[in-house]
């Protein structure tokens, strides 16, 4: 025995994040959720900045390319009349809260990783659509949007990992 967590004994394999077969796990569920929270926080920063620029107007800092302002002024910067940046900020905020719950709760609800996966999938698909509009319709690229795209795809990968483990396909839920 190595120690206790919440009053329960913990073996060395569990403490170090080993799989049921004893092999070390590259990224444990709590660390994956913490990484997801950090990525969500970064997404909140990007979407927060773009939301602020939408609200107050003025040029977007885009490294001199001007693509951000073209994209932000396009009709694709709105969805059902709501600035896409606001939707992104809301999505990243919900993802952040859900990731914190997964990282900090001893036993997060079994449905939470699947809900995060659905939200991250929706965000990734919508972001890919917006990227296609940037490249093929607007013909301008917003560096902030690219950062958000990379961020949501990394979040999607972690969400898939966590959902896989939560459904029993990962070693953490086996035997419990």
C-alpha cells in the first residue's frame, strides 16, 4: 500500500496511474481532466478577447495580417444573430466547469465525460466549418480563430479519452 485517498487504500499502481495490467498510464483521468481544464481556460481567453472586440469594436490584434478583422466583419461571425465569439466563450466556460468537476470530484457523474465529448465534438465540427468559410469564402484567415481551432481539437482528443475510460473501455473502470 502506498497511501490513502478519501479513506480508501491505494496501491502503488493506482497511485502512479498504472493500468489494470500494471503498465504505466501515459495520462491518468485526473491529469487528462486537468489538461482539459487548462485548454478550456485558454479557449476562454481567445473567445473572451474576440467577444470583447465584438462588443467594443475596433481592430483585432492579428499580427498585421488584417484577416481577423475581415473574418470578424463577415456574416459568418454570427450564428442566429449571436456573435460566434460569444458562443465560443460560453462553450469554453461550460467545458472548463465540466473539466474541473471531472478533475476534482472523487466520482464525477458517469454521464459527464460523454456530455463533454458531445459539446467538444459540436464545437470542433462548427469550428471546422468556420475555418472552411475563412479559407474558401472569405479568403482570409484569423489567427485567433486558428488558435481556437487547435484548442478545441486538443480538447476533443482529451474528451474522447475521458469518455472512453468512463464507459468502461478504459482500464480505470474495469473491476469497479
